[in-house]
C-alpha cells in the first residue's frame, strides 16, 4: 500500500491544501483530502483518481471531536498507519481588521480553535497511526502573518488569524521537542503569500498554490531541506 498523507483544509480547488494533495499524489503517495465540505473534498479526490492518482476524501472539521475520531478510524481501517500529517486547515474571519485593538474576540477564538487547538487535537488523535509508520512526518502550515506580532511596526492585519499562526509556530516547536525521540519529525512551513483567494484580490506577485505546495512536500520528505523539487 502507498504511504498515506492526510491533508486538512483540502476542499477548495484553488486552495493550498488541494495543491499539496496533488503534489504528494503525483509522487506516488495515497492522499486523503479532509475538509469541512465533504462534497467538495470528494469532488477534488475524484479529480485526482480520474487522473490515475491515489486519493480519498473525508469530512473533517478539526474543531469537532467526533469528526476527528471518525477521521482517525477511517485512516486506521484503510491503512493502519499515517505517514504524513499536514495541518493546513485555517480560517481568517477577520481579514479586514487592521489592528489588535480592533480585534473581534469571537473571531480570534474561532481562528485559534482551528489553527492551534484543531491541529493539536489531530496530532494527539493520530499519534498511534503516526507511530505505526516507519518515518512519520507532521507539517504545520504557518503564515508570515505571525511575524506582525513581533515586528514592532504597529498595525496587525487579521489580528485573530495572526495570533493563531503565532501560537501555531510555538506549538510546532514544542511538538518537535516532545516527539524528537520518537522519530516523528515535526516542521512548520510558511508558504508566503499564495494566490488562493481571488475573491479577496490576490496580488500579482503571489506564489501559485502549486509552487507553494512544494515547500510543504519538501518539509515532509526531508529534515535536511534538499534541492527544490521539480
């Protein structure tokens, strides 16, 4: 059986999650696209299988314990292990806010629940499956938004999202230390500004999802950061 990769937040055709799934699938991995919209995730998985690639899809809201448990059971039944977990699920409910002082705390909590606690919940639940793999990897997708909090320049766009990504970076560091002796590599990736939301007005110099996805794949395949993937 092919090595299995679970990618969260993978139900948008123009999203980074789908690009990551395609990048892994074209390299011979079996990919599981997870997202809150099961129909859209399923359609994307069907697109990959229609191209002769190996893919499944599952509904997953990382904030719902029942969804997390069902996802783990799906992986256990299908493969009995998990080789790569990509925590890509994210939310930016406060995109138009430009200051911490204007942060909507409900929106900030929503971002934290998905980006931080959701990622931690999935790591905890998937740990037995990750331990069953010979060289498992966890990749947490971060954002340059986190750097706004320490830049000292004032003004923080999407403050709830930025706070959540800052906390995710800290979580990544802590998990890497806790799992160091297990052989499970934990890394974080900031893909930069990626053209995934045309409805918000992507910038002309944004990276394409396909290009940014290579950073995630590289992080999962090697701790030594090999030469750029083709």
